[in-house]
């Protein structure tokens, strides 16, 4: 509904219209849209819906209040009747009952408002000095051998951290520097514990932790001396103060901020289950690499052996022996072929000589005539009458003489 225009004469409105108009007027007021109210809690009601209803009152007046469930889960203290609180919220009207009330955004016990202002002042001062710079934060050790813990020796936070460390990384040695974590004596004890652990030469990491609480309960971890001691620590510091939504100045100065004490123990150590899985993976990778390396080496060795065998004198001698055997076989085959060829040629020559042998001719009825000087009688002119000569037949020889002058045989044309 739009704001009603100003009229000189009264308007007649329904209850709904006037109530809505009043609500719009309240919600448009800058003061009522963002107001902090001090008072004492009464008529507290916490139904199963998760919303919180109560009344704030003082000696002269009272104000109905409501906290919706989404804001109620952020309250870190036990709200009860009679408690003095500071409520931050906005004033509006619940139209059904025509009741104006405070819709609360945040709620804290009286006194925490001043503490929060001091928190902001210290944070701005230390941040300006560079104590919270990311560049000065150190990496956490991957496999710490000695872990220091600063916490209350009787608190549940310590037991949670010890149980977590035993489960995740039981080989680490844990050194406890007990300290108060709440109250006036806590800051000095926290500083003393930090100095004590920093005096150990082989400490790897420090866990500074406690359980949750109100801003006042956690105030020791906002103390300036404690924050400076954390920032100047030689050993990396993990803060695990309160719950995930709780922030202290120590969280900004520490090398790592964990949401809870258990989270701090988790951040400080590897999980042995993961380490075993990584070890198994590494073993399989190593086995695979070893198998591949051996296979490659064997193949290379085999190649080298083959090359060495081909280049060695033994192989050359063996090759020479083989070549000699081949040459010998070839020579024997060639000699055999030559012998066969020569035998064939000799046979042919022998046959030709046999055909030309005079003795063979004599066996066919021919004779050989020789003069007394042994020369052949080749012509009748060499045998005049009275000429002696020898006649050789196939089975012997005898002497003969020409008795008359030979007659020459006429030559054929």
C-alpha cells in the first residue's frame, strides 16, 4: 500500500489499511530500520519451529521480539528469562494482532557490544602493522614428527584433537603445553605456552585450540600479546578456536585457521588411510616401472648381444668357416665338372686317335712300307726296280724288293 496522501479532512480507513499504513511508516523510518535495544528477557518461548519469541523489558516499558529460525541458529549462548541482552534488529508491525515488535537480527549478552568494538579496533591496528598479511604465512609440514598442542588439559577439545591425531597419524609425537583458555589468567598462560613450545628445537607445528563459546569466553584469543606471540612464532601455528562461525584475532595471525579443534588436528596431519592408498598406488607404479625397465633392459641387452655376436672374431671365424665350406663345396663341384669334361674330351680324343691309329688301319688289310733308312715309302717313284723296303702288316713285318720299275698311276682330273 502506498503512503496515504495528506488530507485536511479525516479519512475513513479499515483496520487493515491503517495497520498497514503504520507498518509502512515504521519500515521507512531510518532509526527503526536499524536499531539496537537493551533490555531484560522475559516471556521466552522456543517452539519446535525453531523461531524464538520473547519480550524485552526495563523498569518502564516492554517490547515484543521475534527471532526467525535462520537467525536463531547463530546464537552461541543459552538464552533464558532474566538475562540482560542487546538486540539488534528492525521495528515493524505484526498486522494480524496490530502489535509492533522488534524483528531481531543478532542478539548478544550485555557487554559484548563493547568487546566487539574493541575487537574491531585491535584488528584494524594489528592489520595495519602487517601481522595478518598472507605473505608471512608459512606452509604447514606435510609429515610432522612432533606436534605441539596448546589447550586446556581438561577440555573436550583436547580429547577430540588427540583422538583425531591417533586415528589419522599415530606415528606423530604429541607434546601438550597446558594453558587456561578462558579468564583473566588465560592470555599470559597462552603466551607462556607458545614460548615454551617454540623453545623445542625439532617441533614441526603448533595447534592452538579450544571449544566454542561467547565472545567474552573467547576473548583471551583476541588479546594483543597473544596475537603478537602467534605472529612471531618460529613454528607454524594452526588456530582451531571455537566453532566454524567464531572468529578471533588469533585466526588472522595464525599460519592456518581451522574451523574447529578437530579441524586443526585434521589440517596438521595426513590421513594414514590416504597414505596407505598412496603407498599402494606408488607400489603399483613402481612395479610397473620396474617391469617396463627390466623388459627394456633385457631387449637392449639382447640387441647388444646380437651386435656383439655379429662383430666378434668368433662370429667372423664361424662365418669364414661357413664361407670356406661353401667355397670347398663349390670347388669340389667345379673339379668334378672339370674332371667329367676332361674325361669326355679325352674319350673323344682317344676315339679320334684310335680311328687314326695305323695299327688299326693295318688290321683292315693295309700295309706300311718303309725304306731301309726307316722313312715311309709314300710314292712309287721311291721304289725303282731292285729297291729294298720293309712291309709291315698288322701281325708283323717282312722284307721285300721291287722287281720292276713301278708304273705311275694316272691322276684323275
